[in-house]
């Protein structure tokens, strides 16, 4: 094994590592990329040192049970060297160490410099540990006693270490290894969850996908990214293969009873076995449109997962990517889930209305808060600025779930009464009318009466339509709003927004409905300008029109879209070189709510601010996490950045809202969704409070803006 590369494509199992060096004048340096799998148990010895005239070895690099990496003195070079034959002796000697956990299932660059009087440890090009030592060279006759040194992973400590090394280099003299990590970084395959569409995330984190027979199963799509250790896409012309496995055993899922492949790839409306139709990497990204023909119910209700790999690059765990566990069902469960949410919200409103006469505003607010906490234990609230001003936030598990209901305040009794008439018993008058009125089959005569015809013309959006909207999935709501926006007036759209907000218990639903008419109109007009013949157009040609329209809607004249912003928009659209109308609609449903929020006077100044840069443009959750990491781990607790969640598209109630990603006091990353409507209000209800940036910095969890 040479010093330039280790194994195929520069990768090799850690257990095969064994390099020999002639130590001269008591100095040498080495560096390598290290990848440890999640099955590794700690403490564990990564590299041991063996001299040619010593039959036993001593540890050189060790990771302890707290996942801290330590570099030990060298045998026959330093007085403090650990004892040979005793794998635990390193705990009793001075050593260079780091104060953060070693990351698993991620590539980490390790560098070591050894001198007669000190040792130095580097992680990802930064010095993280250094120790002064006593040299044996001063007491012995020169360096003649130092012979060949072998560095190897020889095992023997009873621990299981599953790992890989890449580009292991060792130098007989001290040389600069600070920039070695920039050369030939290793690769990693991953799923870009911001690109996932037509997949529901259930409460337990499992993906729900509608599959089964050809007449029932649905397309779903996602992108797989090949990137280097720094998260940059790698342009390699390779093919990515997808296969369906059992989540519990990793065994392939069998064909259906009709001998149909369990996982199908869809191309131009034609289905192929996924094994026969891999997806090509383009600019480091492979896009998949898939269907599942096998149902979980036909396989003892077992969960599946999708495995992605690039066989030409080798069978390594870091070049494989796995989806979340999948439950494949024969029909969508959206309606059943939404019904539970709607019933709970309705019951809450009825209770609030019936008790409103006996409560003042403060007690009513407290009651609503307690009901919210019981209904959704993941909801948290932290105060910003003034006593009665707060921001609703969501805990981590729901930030990237595209089909979850939003986290917002339930309206007070006065707000409900002003927005919708109520009966004496506290129930909605229209709700009673919908319940007590005869069905269509029972009232054919009444349906044809002039009175009913006039009522129908006065209120084209029926109560049934409102209820159907409350119970519908996001895709169904989008289709309903597109149809309603073609005939309904602005006043009728406003009434629909009020009614849906009432029945869903969430004012954010109404905000998205109010956007519908202009969003659809502006999007339709923009597409006609870009593609008069309704044909797909080159992405590069569409960029300028999209950016111009965005800046117009956002009332922004000083900050244009960066290449990073445009790259994310392209990923959200799901297009490559050409933009289709379907791609554009995906992009527009995400971009328009963002532009609308930016146009608000409480967001516009911080968007336009570039020094400091309060909002990090358009970035994914993974990119936000990467920006909060320094060379030695996460930045200081309280460091935060603001971003727009990529999984929230119109008409999702949280579309356009901001997320604050920050490093907590536990040195872990947290993501919180900010709900600004209840802080600043709108129109006549606007509340005069401090600027958003001042309110954020006043929070104990947030102390400094990240870069």
C-alpha cells in the first residue's frame, strides 16, 4: 500500500491500514480522511504504533467512550509514552486531545505532527490539540535507537471498529499538512429531502406512500446528491441505482403476486423496473420518479426503505443512501388525519364561545394556550420583546414535514364572533345550517327554487366546499383554490379564508387562501411571458424573468438573487437544463409566499441588509447546519441564522415563514419555525413592537448572528 492512495479509488477498510516509515531525527507527520460507521463501539483504538524491535504495540490514536479523539506520545521518543501491551495505559499519560465529539457517518480529516518535544493534532485543517513532552533524544545517543515505525489498525482491544480511510499520507519529516484536507476530498451519497414530493410524513416519522396496483399507485419523486466531504456537488458521469428493501433486515422486497417488480421507475409515463432504469448523475444530482407496487399489508405489515447506490464507485456505506422507513398503503390517509385535527379544533372553539361571557381576555388567552399545549405537545412558545407579544414555534421533528398542520394561535371568542356569526349555544350558525339542512337527494325541489338559486349566486362557495377544504390534503387544497380563484371575487375569497381559519383553528390557512388569486394570476402571466407557446424553456433563459418578478413582488431593489438562491430554486423546481410548466408551478408555489413575506415592512429591512446579513438567502436545512459548524465542531451556543424552510410550499399554512436554526447550550442544532403574524398583526390589527432582529437577540437561546 503506497502513501498516495489507499485501496480502490483511494478508499480502504480501516482494519487493512498498515504503513511503515523510517523515523529520522524523531520527527514525522501524517494525515488521512477517516469515516466511522454508526456500529462502531467506544472506546476504540484507531491506530497503534509498533517498532521493528518491539513485539507488542501501544496506542497512537484513540477515541474514548465520550467520542473524543486523543493522540498519544511515541514509543522510544517521548518519556511519557504509554506502556506496551496495555491498551488502557494511554489514560495515564499526557496526550493531545479535543473537546468535541468525533462525528460518525461523516468524513473527518485527521492530521498528526510528531516532534521530539511535542505532538500536535489537527482536525479538518485546524489545530485542535497540542502537548509539550520530554524527549528521549536528549538522553540517548542521537536518533540511532529510532528505527522503522509501523502504524496500523491491529485490533486486539475487544472493540468493534467499522471504518474507512481515504488518501492516507505519511511524511518522514515535518511538513505542512494544514491544507492536505483540501486535496482529493472523499465522496458521499445522500438524499436531498428538500426535493421530496408526493410523500406524506406520518407522526412516527415514517414515509407514507400510496402504492399497489397500477390503477391506484402514485408517482413520488426525490433527488440523490453525490457530494464531497465539504458538501459540494461532484460532477461525475455515473448512474445511480434504486432498489426496495425491508427496513428491518435490509433484504430485497419480493416481486408482487403478478410478478411485478416492487419498485418502478417512471419515464415519459412508462413504468420500468428500477433495476433496469438507473438515473444518471448530472452536476452531482440524480432525479428519480418512482412508484411502489408492493404493499406493506401484503408483507406482514413490514416497513420498506429505498436504497440508492453507485456501483461503479464501489460498494461502500458512504456511497449508499437510504430513505426513511416507508409504509406503502393502497390509499391516502390524509382525510382521516385531517378529520381528527378539524374535530379537535371545532370542539375547542365551541368551548371557548360558550365560556366567553364569564372570562376576561387574559383568562381566555391562558385557556387557549393550555388547550394548544395539550393538543400538540411539540408546540413551544418563547417570548419576544413585550409581555403579551410572542412567537409560535415548532420543535425539530415537524420543521421539515411538508404535510403537518401549522402551529398558530387559536382565535379568541371576540375574533370568532366578529368573523363568523354564532348561535345562542355558541355553535356556528352556518355549521348548524349545514348539519340540519336536508341532503341533496332530500331537497331536489328546494334546490330548484328561485330563492335557493339566488342564495347560490350570492354565496358560490358553499359550506360543503369549506368543509372539504379543511379535510383535504395539500395537493387537493391547491387544486380547489385554483378552481375557486377563477370565479370567486376578492370578497368571497376573503370570506372563505375567514371560514377555513375558524374551522381549522389556524389563521395561517386563511393567509394562504388570501394569496391564491394573485399568486395564480401572477404565475400564469409570468409563464406566458417566458413560454408563449407553452413549451419547456432553457433554465438559463427563465432565470432573469423569475428574478425580476421576485424582486417586484418582494419590493426589493437592492438585493438580487445569488447563484446559491437560483441553484436552490432549480432544485425545488426539480428541473435540469430545461424548465417545464410543471417545474415552474412547483417553484412558484414556494417562491411566491416567500416574496410576499419579504415585502412586509417587518421583514423587508433585514432581507435587504447585507452587513450584517440577517437572512441567509435560500438554503436547505443541511446547508444551514453546515454553516453553523466550524472546523472543530459547532460554533458557540446561541449562534443562529434565519432561513426559509424548503419543504413549505403554498398552500401549506407555514409557506413563506422564517426558520431560526441555532446552536443550543447542549451543543446541538435546533430549528424553530417563527410565526410572525401574531407578533406584528396585519392591517388595522398591526401591533407596534420592536424590530425583529432586536426581538431575536433578546432571546436567551439566541446571542449572535452566524456567518
